[in-house]
């Protein structure tokens, strides 16, 4: 194995903190200023701004050493991540949803989130009706606002591109969005209210 | 069943004939241990990762007749009743199979093992990397052959590494028993039943840090010192086996001699 692709295990020394920055799967010990691996995987060294031609001038820019390649644990939601969730329950002041995907990756374990009344949309938030925004079973795209409370993550759909991306009508057909607040059933022509996400361009 | 009329219950139980019947002369230096080991020699150790398909990470360890399997699940959502926390949680559980001990169903009185496993691992895991979520560690002792807790701890750290949980270092653990005037490394169940005291050291080998030290019985300071040195020496050797197991190298049955002079 080459020097740049060495298989390491947790606790292995990756280098001195004066020479490297700790990237993913690595940490710096404050006791002896050494970079250690915290995961199993391949040790890789990323040079600072490899495309930047003048980076050699900045001697204080250390290369980053990271450990990747082996399986990492399942993704967990963090503030700012875009999630796909399925609405499970709609109440007067909030809707609860099960997070199913984080970005493009599906979660390995189920996480619950709640969308509060004030986080449904950005404008006229005092006129929001929860039951006119979501129904149980809707698939929504949302952003994680915070880690929330002991029970759930706080989600928000207060952006154009966030909201319901797929919903079924009472007749059981997948509805077609017709405006940012309405969706129509292709079978019955019935119009239902949702906080619709703007998908694509 | 009915054909056996009058016979004793036909449940199989390994006959505990070797238990506590022969008086071992443990004070004698030239007598080897029941399994022909030196005083400061470990049993052959074997580790394997990825043995439970359903778990996020798992490991199997086999030290002589002590066999354990550890599965790691998560990080996953914490139980509803728990309080909010900015850092992750570790939940440990150690259980025994009903056939783990020579006398059936005797392995259940190890309630403290779960909390000891938790304390041993807690310091080695970077809990900040999975806020608000819980990592579950389930250890199952398949066969109890002595030094169960140290084997469980080492095996659990391997399972955590397999699950991709961020750790400061691997955790290795070994115990010594005080038998007469001898320190016996990695005692078997039989030796543990005769011990006057025990010392369990849980150590992070490359960081050179102790995460847990459990001492029972009467020990003098020099003996504790000696015991810890023996344990650390054995731990660093186990860590080599564990590392090669994680690296996918063939770690099959490596004989351990950790003779300390």
C-alpha cells in the first residue's frame, strides 16, 4: 500500500498536529498535539487548495489528513440538512413526520421530526392552517431547524422549494401540483390544499 | 419423554465434575495452570468482525472457552422518556445465554456488568459526533469460561469500530487474579473461583490511558503495580490482534505469550 492510502484503525497516529489538520475520521489530542484516527479506513492526505496555484506560499496551510473508505455509521440529522420525511400525524399546531432520507441518503434508523405551525411557510404565518398544509402520508421535503427537544427534530418548510413533494388524494391517486397551495387529483379532479414544494425549475 | 418414567429431568447440563472437587496447589511455582499455561500467559485469542448481519457493527471474540458476541446498533433515536442531550448516549447491556455456565442458568447474576461495560467504553467514544442519539451495545456471553467482562469489553470496542462509531482509541481489557502469592493473567472460570482478589484493567493502548480499573480483594501497592504492568503488556498484544482483525488480515488463532519478567 502506498503512503497516501494506508489502512488505519481507531487510535492510530496519523501525524503531528503541526504538520496536519484533522479531517473526517481523525481528531487532535490536546495532550501531545498529535492527530489520531477515530475510524477504521484508508488514511488520505488532502493538500490545502490543491487547485490554487499560490497555495505553496502559505506555509501555515497544513494538509488535511482524513480517514475514509470503511463503513461509517448511518447518517443522523443535523441543523441545516435537507430531509425527506413522511407526515404521520397532523395536529392543530404541529405535524409530526418520520425522517426517511437525509440529502440523497436514506437513514438506517428512523428519526422523528415535527413541523410547527410557525415553520410551515415564510409569509402570513399567522394564517397557516395545519390541516390545509399537510395530510398524513404526504412526502415532504424540509430543512432541519434544530435538534429540537427530547422527542423530535424541528423541521421547517418555510421556503419555496420545501413542502409537499408527493401526496395522494382521497381517491388514492398521486396528485398533481397546480399552485403552491393546491394539488389536484387526476382521477376525480378534486382540489386539495397543501403547502406544495416547488420542484425542479 | 414419557418413556423415561421416573428419571431425572432430561435437560442437558454439562456435568460440573471438575468444579471445586480437586484441590489445586496454586501456591506451588512449578505446577502449571490447569490448561498448561504459564502464569503470565493469555489464552489464545480470536476476533472476528461483521458476524451479525442485522447490526450496524458486530464482533465475536473467543478466548479459550470464553466466547462472546457483541452487536452495536445505531446511532438511533433516543428513547422518548429520556432528557434532551447535546451529546450522544451509550446504552450497554450484557447478558448470558442459559447454556453459558456449567450449571444451567447461573450466568444471570452479573447485573453490574452492563454498567461496567458502559463505564469502560464511555471514555473512549467521541459522543459529540452523534448528538441526541443513542448507540446500543448488546453483548451476549455464549460461553462463560472466566474473564468474561474483559473479553466483552475488548469485543465491544471492536464492534464499535466495525460500526463506524468515532472512538479515541480501541479499548482492550485483561484481568489478573491473585491466587495464593501468584498473579494469574487471564484467569479461567476455575481459577476465578479460587481467587483471593482480581484486577481488571481497561486500557486504550495507543493513547496509553486507562478507562477503567476494577480491583477486588486485598492488594498491596507493589502487587497492584505489578498486576497493572502485566495487564498493560497483555492489552498491547491484544490490540495488535484487534488491529489486524479490523484491517482484515488473517488473525486466526494467534498464540499469546506475554511473559513478563
